[in-house]
C-alpha cells in the first residue's frame, strides 16, 4: 500500500495518509474511505487500526502527504483526535499539512457545535461527523486537489 | 475480600438451558463505578433470564492505562469501564451484593494483551470473560499474532488457577464474530472451535462457542447446527454452550428495524438450540446505549425467545460443516501446540479473514453476498477448502459495492419497518382495514405519509 510520495500533485492525485486513532480498532471505515479516495484518483497510505500517535507522526514525516484523513468511530475520536493533531503540529514539517477528521467522534451521538469548534481550533480543516454523508467529503477533496494543483 | 459465593458462569447457563430459558446478556460499560453498578442492577432486575456484563473501554483494551487514568481524572466519559485503571476495591464495591451465583457477571473486552485485565477481574472476585488469541487480535489491534497468542496463553493459565477457589472459570470465544460482517460462516465456526480448543489446552474447562447472526437466517441455522456438531466432536470433555450474537455489522437505524433484527436473532438462537444471546439495542447504529435501552433489548429478546417453540429440523446442507471441518483439521495438522499452529495457519493463509487489514492476515480471501443474501466466497486465497466450496466469482471491489453489501441487513430491516409504517399511515387515512391492500403501492401518495 505504501509508496514513496512526491510533493507535487501529479496525475497520481493527492498523496493521502488515512489513519485511525490510537485507541480505535474499527477498520471498515478505513476500507471504505480508501476506496472512495482511490476512486477519486488519489494515492492512499492506509495506516490501519489502532495507530499509535508516534507511528502516525513518523509516517507523516516520511511520506509528507498532501492531506491527512483521521477516521474514528469508537467514541474516543474527539479526545484522541485532539491529542493527535497537537503531536502532528509540533513538527515544523507538518505545521501546514491539511488535516481532517470524521466518524462517530463522541459516545453520545453527533457532537455539539462546541466540540466541532474545538477540533477546528486545534487545526482540523474540516470535521465530518457521522450522518454528514460522503458528498461533503468528496467535494472538500475536489477543492483541495484543485487548490494544490494550481 | 472477594465477592462471596459467586457460582460458575457455565453452571448458570446450563441450568437455564435445562429449564428451557434462553439466557440474554447486554453489552454494557460506563466509566463511572456508581453508574456501572446501577447498570448491573438494572440488568439483574430485567424481566428476563439475564447475566451481567461489564464492557471495557478502548484504552484499557489497548493496555493504554495512562490515557484511561487521565480521562478518569479529567472526568471524561469513556466507551466502557476501565477495570485496570480503577482500584480493585472500587470494582468490588460495584459488584458487591449484585454479582452472585444467581447473577454471574462477565468481563467483555477485546484485548490482545489481556493479562492485566484478567488479573483485575480475578481480584474483583469474577471468573468469566471473553475473547481469544485470534479473535481479540485481528479485529482489535495491530499487535502481531506472535505476541497475542502467548499473551492469551498466559491469561488462560492465570484464569485457570481460579478453579482452586472452587469455581470453574469460563471463557467465551469471540471467533464467531471476527470483523462483525461479511465473513462466510464456515470460517467463523472453525475459529470458534479452534479458540475453544486453545482455551482447553490452557487449562480452561468451561467455554462457550460464539456465532454472530449474519445475512440469511437459513444459512445461520445451518451454521449453528454445524457448530454444535463440531463442538460435540472436538470438546467432549469440557463444559460448553453456544452463544449467539445479535447482528454485529451495520445495524438498522429505525427503532422497528432494530427491534425486528433483535427478535430474529432470539428466534434463531432458540431454533438452533443455543443457550445464550447477546443483544443489540435501538441505539446501536448511533452511539453507546443507555441502560434503559439495554433493558428494553433484553426484555424484547426474552419475549421473542419465549414465543418461539420450533426447533430447527435438518436444514439443507450447503457445505458449512464440511468447510469448517476442513479448516479445523488443516490447523490441527500443523502440530500439537495449537498456539503455534494458529500462527502458522495465518502465515500460510490456511486461515484468512476477508477485509481484515491486520498485517498478519493474508488478505487473499474475499467474500460477497449472493442474490439470496447468503455469504459466499468470491476468492478463497490459500484456504484449504477448494474441494468443498463451489465456484467462486470475483467482481471488482468498489466503494459503492462494498457499502451496499455492508448495509444489506440495515436496508432489509429498515425498509421493512418503513414499509409497515407507510402501510399503517395510508391504511389509516383511507379508512381501510388493511385486508384489501392496494396492489400498486405506487398509488400511495406522499401526502398520506405526511398526514401522520
Ligand atoms: C462492525 C462494528 C465493530 C467490529 C469492528 C471490526 C473492525 N475491525 O472494523 C467489532 C465487533 C470488532 C467492533 C468492536 C468495537 N466497537 Co464497534 N461497531 C461496529 C458496527 C456494528 C458497524 C461499524 C461498521 O462496520 N460500519 C461500516 C462503515 C463503512 O461505516 P462507519 O464505520 O460508520 O464509517 C463511515 C462513516 O462513519 C464515515 N466516516 C468515518 N470516519 C470518517 C472520517 C472522515 C474524514 C469522513 C469524511 C467520514 C468518515 O464514512 C465511513 C464510510 O462510509 C457499529 C455500529 C453500527 N454502525 O451499526 C459499532 C460501533 C461503531 N462500535 C462501537 C464500539 C464502542 C466498539 C468497541 C469499543 C466495543 C464497545 N465498547 O462496545 C469495540 C472497538 C474496540 C476499540 N479498540 O476501539 C460503538 C461506538 C459508539 C460511539 N461512537 O458512540 C458503535 C457505534 C456501536 C454502539 N452503538 O455501541 N465494532
């Protein structure tokens, strides 16, 4: 699945790191999101389930992706996601890498505006909570690909 | 101090089964001890023959007790009960006067490194848990099987020591679930039997074999009868029973759809002679259920089981028994040490779970849903079942195709429930008794729906 990624957006599309958070072992979400991204023409590095923060950061430092997609459904995604982005942003090389998160992020159903605001304030470019559908994500990816190519 | 006189989990289930009662059990776990106790009491008081559950949170499952403790300190609610982070005295106070011979409590976790969990449950006076070296590794972690297998061996050895206190410890294999969905039944049945053989090799004398409801009830019945035959054959000298899991994949979102699927699981369990059922709630598709939702699910399942009298005859043999047998024997042929044999089997692809991303899974076997909603192999990779499965059929995997397979059960049950609602609404507004159904449902105007 892994391959050496170039920084330029080429005919290969965006180079995307797709990852779960450290406590979350669900993978159907990752399998489907990988297919969605690949069908849009992008290169996906799927890091799989239960990715420790350090592993995720070291992969990103090596791959320098155009986009980091965090997916979690076990209900810890909000807290794990906040911790994770702080780790990522503590590396100068990854300060500007677009990063989004989605899934079932809390244990009580879709979160409140405040939790979404906290995630955005921490640096996530978009938050796709369960029930949003994939169309919003697809159009986000489309905008990003155009932005990066120009 | 331990909880006084807790009887064995296996005994409780065996007694209920002899009395003709299906034991029902929730998945239930919250981080706050006082709330956890309330949940157990609610389960105990439910109008059903129920056993209690403490489901552990994701941090504890991963052995990340630092993050579990940090969350407790910060008052953050977890998706389960952090039994290792809480002091043993706290967990004993949760169970005191609640758990006992008439209400056994099982720890359900999902950890490939369960030694601290097993130590904590023993300290709390408990003796029943769930999992397995494969089924709590592949779907639950990225840990190598080479580590999970010895971790599970040591945990079983530790739990087996409980027998010296006079109570037989119990372990349930999660092998009948794996990824929750899209795994053909033959492999689920084989994994359940193999994990129970592993528990037995590590001193456990009371086990349960699981099977998760899949996509077609005839196929499920055949699978459960195959599981029974194989358990009888391979586990003649231990106490065992069969536990059915209500559907473990993408769950219906409408309350009626969710309840309909649960009722079908209860009837499946009774028809196939299973002794225990793990329920799902109407909140499944959305979030962690409340205690009230769990109690309602227990009572719904108990009622559906009570109303079901038919015992399955011999269903058409589509080869599930032969397939599971071939898989079990291929693994046992790899050597007398089952732990080592399981690791070799995965390395060679003799066991290969469809759609599992774990690095130790070969990932060459694939499955699909046929037009009757039965799970079939589209590719068998190196599974040693070439002689027993029919022709396979590989179609290109797409996001839309996979999502359609994943949501097949959800759609079937949600559509049935919406259709019913629609019928009720239009029958209502047209004053019809419902006996003279409109042959053309296309005639029913959307206005009828809105008038509800
Ligand atoms: C299958 C399943 C499992 C399998 C998973 C096997 C595997 N390795 O993948 C098993 C049985 C092992 C399992 C285990 C657990 N599970 Co589970 N599981 C499910 C179930 C039934 C279906 C999930 C699924 O396959 N969906 C199909 C995929 C394709 O959809 P999806 O996951 O929703 O992802 C889509 C969208 O959410 C969205 N999306 C997701 N992420 C992102 C990210 C971005 C950027 C975007 C744009 C979109 C997006 O797009 C995805 C693709 O369409 C759900 C309930 C349900 N939905 O019916 C519970 C559920 C997700 N599980 C849950 C929990 C809590 C657990 C456990 C912690 C056990 C427990 N305490 O109950 C463990 C996990 C252990 C751990 N370390 O985390 C809860 C989560 C509760 C919450 N968030 O409030 C749920 C909702 C059940 C419940 N109601 O309690 N589970």
